[in-house]
C-alpha cells in the first residue's frame, strides 16, 4: 500500500504517531479531519503533506453539491485557507493547493466535470510524487559506493512521501542494486521520527541500520564511521535548505570532516523565488520538549524553545538530488533561471 490512497471519496493513510508499536489506518472524509491529522502530525513529511492537501481538495470536490463552478471554487478556496493554516514550513503543501486552485480557476467545463477533474488532479500529484522518488533513488544511487555508511536525519522515507521516499529512496535504490550499505539514523528529538519511523522502514526492508541519539553525530563522524550524509528537505530556497531541526548542525559537522552532504528532494520542494529570510520556521508546543510521551522530564514552568526546522546555507550542501538528476549549487541556480 502507498502511504496515502484515495478510495472513492475517502482518504486512507497510516497514523504516524502510533508507529512503530501499532499500525493504525486513518480514514478521512472531510477537510477538517485532514487538517487535524496534519497539525497533530499523524500525517507528516513534506511530499506527503502536498499529496494530503491535494486529496483534501479532492474530498471537497467529490462531496460537493455545487451546481456552478464559482460555487465549487469558493468551497475549494475555503478549504485551501484551512489547510494552509496547518503547518507553515513545507512548501509542498502550498504548492499542491495553489496548483489545483489555479487549474480549477482556468477550467472550462461544468461543476460536475470540475469536481472529477480535481479528484484526477490530486491523484496525479500523488502519482507524480511516487514516480519522482523512484527517479531520485536512481540518480542518487549512482553516488553511493559499495559498503558506504550513510547517515540520515529525521524520516525522509516512504512514510514522508506517497511511496519509496527521498533520502531513503536513494538508500533503497542503492540497496536494490546490491550495494552492501549501512545506515546510521539519528533519533531526531523531539518527535523521534528517526527512532520511530526511519529505523522501522529500514528494518522492514532488511537494510542494516544503527540508531544514535542526535548528540552522537560528532562522535560517529570523528570516528570515521560515516561516508555520506543524505537528508530530505521541507523547502529549498535560493540560499539554503530548510529541513528538520538538527540538520544544520549535521551539515556543519559533515563539512568539518570532509563528508559529502546530500539533500534528496522532489522539485515540488523547490521554492527558488524566496530566500531563507522569507520562510516561517514552525514553532511547536513546549510539551514536545518537556515530556517524552506522556512522561514529564523537565520542571514545570521552564522556558522552552521548540523550532521544528532549521536553515542549512547552500555552502554546506554538496548537491541536491531531484527527479531531474544530481544538481550542484551552480545547477540549482541555472534551474532557477529556467523557471
Ligand atoms: O516535522 P516533519 O516530520 O513533517 O518533518 C519532516 C522532515 O523534516 C523531512 O526531512 C522532510 O519533510 C523531507 S521528507 C521526504
């Protein structure tokens, strides 16, 4: 099964807050349910947020009673407003919504045909993501040597996308080519996407993985236990990569130890008209830091800082792996001018 699927007016996905202990499927029939699942991170990961937002608009269209196009477009705009308020950083969510809205506004058929078109378009966005990840895997695997040890952060796997994954897509493709690689996964405080989701995915595929805490990255690099770093991205802007909190520290350490630092992401993550100064870095609830699960670990009333993402300037990035190939920083700039 793909991470997200459309089943005749229902979105089916997996509740990522329950993994790896329990596999619970979520069924959503309206935009409020999808928005809540995104806010609570039952649905997470930049490309998956794009697909979920697209399917949420498909739900609106599928269940709409609108008789005129303008009426349905009004309903889609209202839903878009709700979805855009969920999480501010991953650009894929905004990209998918704006793509569907602009296509819907230019649609020439009647309301019934428009509703069908929006459902098809959402499915297309999901299919494109799955296809892009296979290509990212193919291009990225060429950079991987037999017996490489690859460090990854957070979860940029099948669970963060429609299928296969971005950073984990590269790892999977190299493994499928027979390369005997090993993965080091950081636990990724505070939401533990690395410990819970990345190790789960890799173990399921039989790919050797070792879990470390976030503060062990310097140790494993100093001890020459890492050949490459591959991470995903929530947004790639003109001057930086925005990804899970902790990515910047890993990139700086990688540079210090001459370890290549790759970012694997589909073009739906590119936002090359903006710079890092324009990006809202989501701040999450303090309980995510003061508690582990339901267990309080810090004194009541302590001040907490909990940004979900950080900024890695492009000077730390060796290359960006996307569906078009492996882009150097110079290629990325050229790509921008092609837009
Ligand atoms: O807060 P999350 O779990 O949604 O953050 C996810 C990440 O930071 C991933 O690295 C990124 O979305 C890329 S996923 C292919």
